[in-house]
């Protein structure tokens, strides 16, 4: 396995930016977009467990939380028998794994492949985390449990290894080898405990167990009382509340931090992001109330929170653009925002700037086509639909949308030959898409009458 190249500060900053955009899109339910952001994070920094877990969580939300059975055959003990073993480099295995997880984020075989590749590259935490996802995906698969137990035991992660071996024995009580390995672990733990524990240490440990453990929040506050300018303590506190979903406390912690570190590059955008998330939560809460018991007061409340959400969305984008004005993903995000606001001319300027990024070109061209169509620049719209269709992934939803919109526009412009070409391409990909069958009939009728 090739050694993992060191990640430069510039790349880390770009990955973190992708991660933040991915989180925003996930909260908005734009899971495809979020996936593309998280994929860049996972591939760019495969050791980062936060990136990995956010990538998987977003996919599982998109799939409705319903497990899909993976096609997992019998696992041999040799790592080389698995895709992603030593015969492939880590980058290739992670890339292929991400692609497979997009269609089934409970694919145990893929998790095993990615886990073993990480372990071979000495990314121990990431490797064991992937194996844990494999076990969670198929908790009754003895082969996966055995593999995970062996890897955990080799790394002296005894408690987790014991859980796996115990599960193997529960599923197969006659497994003599599993019973022996479990006994070996327990014996090793006993020996280690006897070697490493003096009477004084034992008494100290017993005393500590009687003392209530301080919560993580209290530990951070203790650090801040000791040093009110402990930035790391503020960072830990903010991240702790945010991960727990306590947005009010996250906002309060950000505000406290900003009093000490004004316009800090972490706390300032995190505050805006949190306020935006709170507005979104409130929107959803009011929407649920309105659906149960409609009223003018709830309607006004929803409009108020939506306005705050939109203001904070724009504020966050503009803040980040002020720091990185040449960021194509941020220009794309601002273009999308302007489109949602119906500000199509302003959106065009942002999207034209963003399309210079090859990874965004197809999406930008598609969005530009829609903007030009909205401002009645139909020829420009048609040209951009043509270009977008050439750039977009033929397996993606945007590709089908672009073909459909292009066909409808061409039909409206009386270009029946082009309309027929786009509609037939769409029908070949998905004949049930919207009214494509009826559209083909209308085009055929117009072409017949024009002859």
C-alpha cells in the first residue's frame, strides 16, 4: 500500500469548506449535492471519521433509513480475497467504495473493503470504523463478525472484539475457535491487569469511580475559567453542542467566543450557520403545526422564519465569499440562492463565474439554461441546454431534467427535429419520466402536419 501523502493546509481548508456546504445541503434535504461534497471530503482525507460518518448519514437519510440487503458472499480470511485489499491502492478503494455506497449505504462488502484498505494504510481508527459499519449493516453475518473480531483483537481493542466473538458464539454455539479466541482475550486482559495495577493504583481507581465524572461541557467550562482566552475550549464547546443538535447552546457559545475572538474565521460563520439551522427547525415546527391546525398567525410565523432563514443563508454565503472570493462552489451556491429568489440576472453572473470549475460545469450550464429561459432569452437557453447535456452525468437526475426541459423548449420554438431528438434520448433512459410519452406523440403529430 502506498504511503498516505500529507494533506496541505490549503487542501484541508478546501475539504472543510466542502464539508460545511455538504452539511448545509443535507439539512435542506438536497442529498445529491451533499453527497458530492462529502465524497470530496472522504476521498481527500480518508482518516477523518467526521467526514466519513456525515457521508454515510446523508446517504441513509436519502434512502429513507431502510436497510438494503448487500450481496455479500462467504468471506475468506485472506485480505487479498476482498476488493480493496492489498492489490488496490487506498485512493482507488475509497473512490470505488464511495460510488457503491451511493446506491446502498448499508453495503457490508464495501465497508469491509474500505476498512481493510484503511488498515493496510495504517489508518487504524478509520479502518475499524468502516468494519464497525459493516457489522452494523449485517449484524448476523458470522464472516463479517469474525473478520472484525480478528482485526480488533490484533490491535488490542479487546472489549469490542469480545462483543463480536460473543455474537459469533450466539449465532453458532458450536464454533470452537470463536470460544477459544474469546477465552484468550479474557486471559490476556487478566494478565495485563495484574501486571499494570499496583495496590495504590487500584485504590486510586476505586476512589475515582466513586467520584462523579465531570461532563464534557463542565470540563470545557473549567478550562475557560482557568483561561478565558482558551480558543480550543471554545471550539470544543461549540462542536459539542452542534453535534448534539443543541442549536441554542451552540449559538450562545459562538457569541461568547466572538466576544473574545471578534470575527474569528470559525466562530463567525458557525454562528450564522447555527442561526440559519434554528430558523429552518422553526420553519419545520411551524409547518407541522399549520398542517394540523391552519391559522393566519402560524402562516405569518412561517413567513417570518423563512425570511430569517433566507437572510442567514445569504449572509453565510457572502461571509465565506468575502474570505475566498474566487471559490467556484460558493459562486455556484450564491447562483442557486439567487435563482430561488427569482433574481435570474444576478444568478446568471454567479453561475457564469462558477462554471469555470470543471466539476461544476454541467450543473452550472443547466442552471444557466433555466435562468435564460426565465428571462425569455430562449435561444441562449437552448444553447446552454445543449452544452449541459454534453457535460452532465448520464446516470444523474439532472441529465434527465435537462433533456426534458430542452425537449419542451425546442417544441415551443417549433424545432421539432431537435425536440424529437431530446425526447427520444430521455425515453431511452427513462420512458416513464413525467409526460415524455405524450410529448413524443405531440412532436410526431407536429412533424407529420408540417410535412
